[in-house]
C-alpha cells in the first residue's frame, strides 16, 4: 500500500512538472513591444531587450537587403535567380524549388512575404552574398548600421541556429527602417497571397484584412522561439509597430497582438502612455550607403592613429576579409605603443595589412583592440606566424565581421 501511494505521489509530481515546465519556457521566451511608428515612442513594453530567436522574422532583414539591391540597380524585379542544390535542400516552409530552377526577384519577394519560403531565402542570400554565410555577415553588418546592437544573423531564413538572436526592440527598429527606407517596396508586405507554377500560397499573417489598419509585416515560428509576429498598422490616430515574441500558438499570438494594437491606438489618441517616462525606439538613418551613420557600440571604429600609421580609413571595407588581433588594451595610447613596438621588430607590417583600433564597450569598461585587416587566410596565417616568432601574441579572426556573429562583441 505504501509503495502504491509513493507511486501516486511521484506520478503527481511528474504531471505537475510537465505542466509547469512548458509554461515557464513560454514565459522565458516571451516579449512584446508597441511603438509609435512615426516618433518611435514606446507605448507598451515587456522584455524588449531580452535576446530571443527571431525565427522567420529574420526574413525582414533578408528583404531589406534585397530591396537595397533593387534600389542600387544590382538586381531587377524581373531578373531570374537560380536555385542551388543547397537552397533546394532547405526544410519547410518552402516552395519546393528544384536545383537549377529559376524564380524572378518579384516572385522571390512574394514567396518570402507570404509563404515564408526557406529555399527562396537561401537563393536570395547566395545571389546577393555569394554564399549564405557571407550574406549573414552582411545582414549583421546592416543590423549594426541600423542600430540593432543586440541582433546576430547566421542564416537568411530564420531556421534554428543557437547564435541567431534578436530582441523586440531591434525588430521594431528594423520594421520602422524597412518602411522608411523602401516605401515603394513595403507594399509587398500587404499581399495576402500569390500564385507560382499553378499553386496559390497564402500569407501566415492572419491580421491582414482581419484587424482595421494592419498593412504588414511578418510572422515567424520555430519550436525554440514560439510564435512571433511583427505588425504595422495605421489609422487616423497614427501608425503603430507591434512586436511579439514567444506566443503559445498562432491564434493566441494574434489575439494578444490585437489587444496590444488596440491599447497602442488608445495611447496615440490621448497623446502617449501616461505615467511613464518617454522612451524611444528609432532606427539609425540611411543616406548614401550609411556613410553618415554614427558608429554604434560594439562596432569596430578607427581612431586617429597619427601620421606614422598613414591610414584613417574606416573598417567597413574589412568586414569580409581576414584579420589579426595583436592586443587588447584599456587605453588607446597603450594600443598605439604596442603597435609601434611591434613595427620596430616587423617593419613591413603595414605593407602587409591595414591597422584599426576597435572600441568595445561593456557597461563602464572600454577595451581597445588593435587589429590588422585586409588579408586572405593565407596572408593572415603567415603574418601571425611572423608576429609569434617576434615573441608577440596574436589571434587570427575569420572574416572580421564574423566576430559579431560569434557574439565576441556581445552584440
């Protein structure tokens, strides 16, 4: 009898644990944010800076990069993209493109917006970046340019990757930026269906046509993320951007977003969220390829190194090259002295590479990293070998921007 009671108690504990664990997991991945789409003022916020899995919200950035290529003229809407074997092998959701099959840029946009097709995302990535890995580095770089300091991309689709992370605040910045920078292309997000090879594909964004004012933008789901949604809505009161991470189901996510948007429009009607200190979410500006954008935290930037170093170029051109780090210091002057000492032993250092001092901020601490850039892998390996022979430490960095995707900048 005692054993029977013990088994009943154990079964009860396991049942309770099974119920509570998913609830706890759902809470840990949940975040919500509503901002004024014009001013960026925060109206509703919860866990907005906690890093979560974006899932297919990633495709908003993929489309940002695609729209940018269209604007530059490197791609055309009627241009055909060829599907690689790797792209064809991507898991669902997808169109089912075969290796060598071609799809126009316009069709690719609609496939990403409605079907959220992973095979199309990889095709776009390989067309623009050469490979999906390089494209993910470009996406992360653009995220930094827009002020998305806590976002890292490792693929173009949002398929599971433990290092592909973002926040509700960063996704709101991206939603605002893509509408601001590409108003003529943003209308694609309002499409509810499209036809391809005789099949009709429908949007996953159930709020389109079912909630007054909603005109985009994207849903996302993987098991680790829950049900995500970024929404844009406009009424007489103004425009809202809503972000939700970690919904338990598509239905409950949509219901919560309706509530958030209704609350947001009430805030707009009465002039903002009462009783709260004003906070704002705004993407950084865009002009002439982000040439004017202030350098965000955690992004490498060049210091004035003096005439002896002979260069004041920014590190932007190095993001897809190999680098060698020769030291990390608490003061910029220490980094300069270390470099001077090293060049006295290896005098042709700058003939082989370009120097930058990268600033990394963490709380109140600031670190100055001395790095040599603009090399291929063989050159970086050879230079590092020579530096070590000279009894100095060095660290090879595979392509410079990869340090962001590996979260070495805590970005």
